[in-house]
């Protein structure tokens, strides 16, 4: 029974996918130093779990443009973390309710009550809940992202030093 390489499918796939893979890698890493890549990954990760359902893509676009980060990498991280963003929405809301006990009282589990309060009441409650969740995100995620950035940067620097040492030994 012929295998994939015997039938000619292996070289065809390589000829087809290798240039695509090369172009995507070039596009994803173009203009990225190791420091810039670490920044992009950490900012994308932090914004990917931001408890705003409506605006993280616009914020990522603006930050990438403003700080000259790679748009593709930043938006990809943001989109990949969308399930985590949804999963962390209620915990951020609950932490925000603990941090800010004043304002309208509503637990995240009671979102179905919004339909009964009318449109203006629902918007007001959602605004308060979002504000509290954003405060919880601000207190927890940026410091964690900064620590991850330092760890990534340390790893990149060690790897670069190791590669330079190996290159010097080879010469």
C-alpha cells in the first residue's frame, strides 16, 4: 500500500504549504524584536481578557498603531482569548462588586432581571457592572501581564546569550 510520500502527496503539500507558512511567519514576525514580541504578547493577553464585550478589537487596533506593535499578532492573541474573556466576565464582575460595594446592587447571576427593569434601568445597571468589572481587571491583569513580560524578556535574553555563546564557540 503506497504511503503519502510514495503517491507524491508529500512533496506537493510541502510545495503548497511551505511558502504559505513562510509568508505567514514573516508577516507575524515582521518588525518584531524579541522585546517587541514580548510586549505584543503581554498586551494582547491582557486585552484579550478585558471585560468589555464590545471594544477590545478597537482598543487593540489603536494600541498597535500607537505603539507600533504587530497588528496581526495583537489581534490574533485577542481573538484567541475570547473564550477566556467570556469565562472571566462573571469573576471580574463579582470581584468588582466586592471592591466597590456602593451603587446599584445586582449580582452577575441576576442578569435576567435586566429585562424586567426597562431599557434605561438595564443600561444603567450594565454600565455599573461593567465599570466594577473593569476596576477588578485593572487591579489584577496589568500587574500579572507585567510580570509575564519580565519573565518572557528574561527568557529571551537568556536564549540570546546562549545562542551568542554557541556561535562564538563555533567560530
